[in-house]
């Protein structure tokens, strides 16, 4: 235990003194992941003590009465596109034609230009709504291409800087409009890596770039050159997608990049036969590759329980929210878990709890945040939300009572706290 | 126009005088299904006048300022099980084993008995939450079997009576635990029809009752004998389900019961090949059969857009909510539309709007409510909800500002009005 003097600031246990970054924060009477109630003491942004509820005195700079609610670790959105939402804009009536990735991307760019959207503003609005919903970590893919250059990336970097004390953010340099088919893109991606992108992105090596081996080589070479991770979008279906998974695992192995590669969406894992799937799982495990899945509205998606039980690292995210791709997604990671459970046919609480782990510890692992977790010595990144059980919180989606980042109250009753 | 004298009761257009059943109600500045703003005058429970917003004087017993929000017709939950929820109970940790209908039903009964749940109480709680969410009509299937007899049905009838001025309800006598395999059930179903059930239910003629022709004959014979409709649950997959659809359409034709039969769920319509599906659609159209679908979390379900475009009558509902079958479903019909759009891969607003019609006009049609609709002369059953567009209301799921049933304010700001 840290040796520290506490002073009583607030005696009424139902009220809170919001003093921004507090030296000591005492959270009373919360149920970590639905388990027995505890009191939790935070010191300089770290969890200093966890004791049975009621065993701690009201002595801290700030005291929160958890009032028998749930305590969840900070929600981790490990796959976002905070540069491409329409939050705060008038409602966009979606009149998309076509259904290929190219159709979707072209429609998106058309609307972005027509509306004159600022990536800096939109990413800020996304982050504010995300924090209010309990998100403490975001890995975001950022569009980079010759038409917009690094404008979008710079906007997101500005938002990352603005919220650096309230949100852990990673950026992925992402060739949304293709790389080989879009001359000038590779140079811009490299520039983004020089500017501090945390990972090198990729996209459908066969169906978009028409040269899977070359696409994957460039992605991995740039990642190695700048010492960053790889995170590749893979929408390709069936055997074609599975071939891309093989190419990615082979390249990971050849370059010794085990533990540094994520494949996102990977719908093909829900499409191939069981025998082939088992071989792919073996390759994924051997190369410690993370699978990012947020399920899917209409189509197949990876079998989450099977992958989890096999020991595959999993993470999830919101994908783009309230954008031209469709109206359904939003920033709330608990809603994401609800949709993934619904789509997976999970009826039992223990299966929903598995998804909550994916959306918390799973995401923190892919973001390599060693300070993450509801344990003494870890960063005080957590969420207090009403509910008797975590599955109840997931399905009811009630406003978050408190969101804490590094010991600081960043949102209360569903609303961002602005200092 | 009706010839009526108005008296000014309330001049402040932002406030409302809640006087229960009002003779005249004026709703100002609302957008019917997102269209141009109107004022709407209600007289003795019926829509008496719809005029451009701002053209009406503040003269009515009750005035609501719609404040530029959306006006939706009352939401119609055409497939509910209000006898089997766990609303208001401590959170139930789901530990279901198995996945067949029989496993689900046995687990459900086990928990119901352990918890000592009252159907009268649970159905009341369901109805209260439903009204608060904008539902003005419910068709509910009610479990009837020798173990519980007519207890559940009597409980639901009590709730129907209690809420008769605030909700239009139909009951379906439903053999959830089988009919032929469960001696005594047929006699109880007939008793429920004598007591006023509005439709005769059925369930998986092959997979549950093991004698599809006999099952269907009994269902139709009882329906004919008591002059009620037919509404059959059909979960059977693929060609087996399709065969049941054929038997049902053939029986409908043989008995001249066109327009009086609903098949619910009918997952098989999403499983058979296109050629066979087209032949089934022809039979469904020829017999004016309604298809009730609420989509599906994991598995296949009917192709809603194809059916709608072919002219098939569609309706939808919540199914059982917060029950032992799984945690996801709840009473909000706008959430149901959101999930159906998500599962159908609908990105365009016009497709979501189609689903909203299914959840309103489609349900009212199957319930044969000729007084339904946002038109002069129709019953004043409607919902006021924030949003610029109906699709926005569907994805945001904000609390309903007002719910009106027959001209009476039955809910406000997401909460039931209790007189």
C-alpha cells in the first residue's frame, strides 16, 4: 500500500466533488464484473487498493458512491474509423447505389466532399461520444490517399493530442482506396508512419489491389521499417479470403513478426469448412495473430466462441459509426457486445461475458497496454454502470454513471465532463 | 370537419394539461413519417383534421407542442409472448443447456415454476413497458397446456381488460408444448377459444407434433368452428419447413380461409433455393397469407425486401422479451426495426422505412384494425419521437416524447402515464 495522507473533502457519499485529475479517488461499493462488492482506491491514476465494500473510510480527494453498481474495465474500441462519421451533421438520407467496397468508398467520399466535413471536427465528436459511453482506448484506422493526402490523418492526430489525458489512442495508416491501384498512396502511408502512426494498415489484397502478394509485402516491409504493427482489413469471402489469411500468416512467420499482426473482419473464417478452418486456426495461433471481429449484420463472420476456446487472441470495435456505410453502428461498445451476442446466438450469460472480455482485455492486449486491468497496480481506467449482472448492462445499455481514465472522472451520467 | 366548440385550456404551447381522455387534442408541429410539418386535431379519439403546421389556433382541451419532432403511427407488435417475460424480476443468469425448442421450453417452465411467476403480473409489466415505448397494438401468443391449464391465458385476459382503453390486444391460443404429443391440450385450446381468444395458434407440425397433417387439420378446424384466425409458429428449417408452408397454404385454400392465416417466423423462406421460394411466394399470395418475421439473431430468415416487393403481407413483433430464451429482445418496436434492418443489410433509408411500415400498417392489417392510420377519420393512435428522419428515430431509440391511444396521452417522455 502507498503511504499517503487522505483528507475528507466530501462527506455526503451520494455526491461527488469533480476536481479533474485527483491525487486520490475512492470508489465505494461497486461489483467488479458483477462479482462481490468492493471499494477501490486510486492513487495518482493507478489502482492502489481493492478491499471488500464498506471496509474503507471516506478519505480521499474525491469519493464516488458506486451504489452497488457494476464496475467494468475501460471499454476498448480496437477497430474504429473516427475520421469518417457524420455525428453532429443533419441526418444524412442514405441513397447508396451498389454494394462493393468500391461503391461504398466512392459514395462516402462524394458525401464527405459535398458536406465539406472536417476530419478534425468529426473525430473529436466521435471521441467525445465514445468517452461518454465508457471507451478508454481506441485504435482507429485513418484514410490516406492522394485525393485527400494526409489531411485526415493530421485531423485525427490533432484529436489524439487534444484527448491524450482522457483516451489512449492508436492510429493505423489505412489505404481505404487501395494502394497499388492508387499511385502515390504508398508514399503517403510512409509519411504517416514517420508522423507517428502506430500501425500499418492494409485492405483486401486481392479484391481491391489485384496483387495480393505484392500488397502484403509492401504492408509488412513498411511496418518493419518503422517498427510498427500490422492491421489488415480483410473482407474477402470464402476461399479467396482464406488464401489471404495464409499469405498474411506466412509473411508474419517469415519476418518473425509473431504477436504484431491483426487481421480485421476476416469474414472468410465463418465461410470455410471446419477442416480448413482448423488448419487456419493453427496458423493463426502459431503466429500469435489477433483476429478483430465485430460480427456482421447480414453476412457470415468468424465463429467467436470456437476461436476463443481455441486460444486465438480476439478484439472488437465499433467500425465506422453513423456514416455513409449504414445507419446502425454507434460508439457504444456495450451495444457492440449485444449485437455480437445476438448474432452469435449466445443465450447464456457466460458467453456474453466472454464477449465483454474481448471488448476490454482483448482490445487492451492488441494495443499492448500493459497497464490495463482491474487489479492493484494497473491504470485506473474503468466504467461504473447500473445493473446486477454484466449481461444486463450489455442488453440494457443504460447511460454510464461514471467513466474514469487514469483516475480522472471523464464522464458522468452519460455525459462528457469538460474541464 | 366536425362542428365543435373549442375552449382554450392551456395557452403555453410547451406544456400539456394531462386530463386523461380529452374531447379535443391538438398536436402542433409534427412531421408525419418525416414529411412536411403538420398540426393534427383529434376529436373524441379520432383524427379530425390535419393541416399545415402553424395554421391551427391553440384551441383544444389539450395542446401538445410537437416541437418539430416526428409523428409515427402507433407501433404494432404483432407477435408477442407477454405471458413469459422476467421484467421486474432479479436478473436471471441464463444457464440453458441444449438448443432445441423442447430444451428451451423445458428450461422456461422450470424457471417459471421456481420463481413462482404470475402471468397476470408479468403480462401487465410487459404491456406497461410496451405502451411507454409507443406500442398501441399487441397480438400475443399465450401458452396453454395441461400442466398450467388456462392460468396463463386468464392472466393475460385480465391484463387485456385492464388496459383495454390504452392498448388494442389480440390473444392467440398457443400450444407451446405441443398439441398431439400433449394429451388434453386440444380441449384446453378450445376452451380458450370459447373464452375469447382471437386466433388459434400452432407450432412446428412436424418437428414438435410429429404428424403435420393432423396438427394442421386440428388448428384449422378449431379456427373455423369458432370463427377466428390462424397464426402458426414455424421454426422448421429448409425443405421440412417449406413442406409445412405448403400444407398450410393448401389447407387455407381448401377451407376458403384466404386472408385469415398468418405464418410466424418461417425461417425456411430464407433457406430454400430461389426457384422454390418463388413458387412458395405464389402460393402465399394466392391465399393472402401474412408472414410474420422479426428476423433472427443467428440463423436465416425470410428475405423481407423480396417478399415485400412481391406484395406479400408482412408484420413483425418483439417475440418474447427478457425471458429465458435469451437476453436480447425487448419491448421497443423501433429497436426491432433496427435489428431487422441490420440483419437484412439495409443501408438505404427507404429500406428501413419499408420495415417501419411493416411494424405499423403491416401489423394493423393482420389485426384487422380498419381504424388504423395517420389519416383524417382514423383512430388517434400515434407516437411523437425526436428525430429528423424516421431512420434516425429507428437507430437512436430515444425515449418517446408522447404516446397517444385513441386521443389519450398514455405515455410521456418514455414513461407510462398512470391516471
